[in-house]
């Protein structure tokens, strides 16, 4: 009886070691790149996720994700229907490959473009008209105004680069 118990105990210990190893491999895979990885359960809630997914959810969805978070909280309303169709196919065992353009970054970039680029570009255009009217002669003040507008443009270009990374 003692040998049987020792054998069973050893088997349980081996299974726990295997499970830990599998968990470490999954975590390594999840964290191996900047790609967003979500492990979604049959109830459409998160089972696991990586840091890239966590950062994306926080930055673009304003959601602090955790195990159990509904996936629908991470999707743009325009993507929800398509996602659910593919999700249901996957649950039926049908392979699905889904590559979608995420609209979050694009909307942020469009906002920056329409609200933050317009002012410095308009300022530069106005200054250029003044310079032209003066035979392309200007003052130090005019050049400093031009420099401020160019600096504003650089800040906005950096904002876009930030959204793209």
C-alpha cells in the first residue's frame, strides 16, 4: 500500500512539474514579441493575455484588463460583429485567420492631424504670405514665429510616431 501511495504521489508531483513547464512555455510565447496575444474562453472572457495586450487595452480602450474581462470591451463597435462571427467559427473547430486594421491608432492620428497640425501649418502659411508681401524680407520676430510653428509641427509628428509604436 505504501508503494502504491508513493507511486501516486510521484505521479502527481510529475504532473504538477509538467503543468508548470507548460505554463512557463505559454507565458514565454505570449511575451516573446510586441504582438497582442489574448487567450479567450468559451464565454468570450479573457483567460490570459500578454503585456502588449495589456498596454494596448490601457492606451486605446482605457481598460485595465484582467482575467475574466469581456473581450467586447477591447473591440471597436465596427469590429464586434466580424469578431463574433470568427470567434464562433473557431469555437466550432473551424480555423480562422483574422487580420484587421485597428482603428484606434488611426482615429488618434486623424484627431492629431485635424486638431493639432492645422494651427501650426496655418501659422506657417500666414507667415509665408507676409514674407512674400514684404519681398521675402522678414524680421527676427517673424523668424521666431516661424520657428515656434515648426517646433509645434515636430511635437505633433512625435505624437504620431508614439501612436504608431
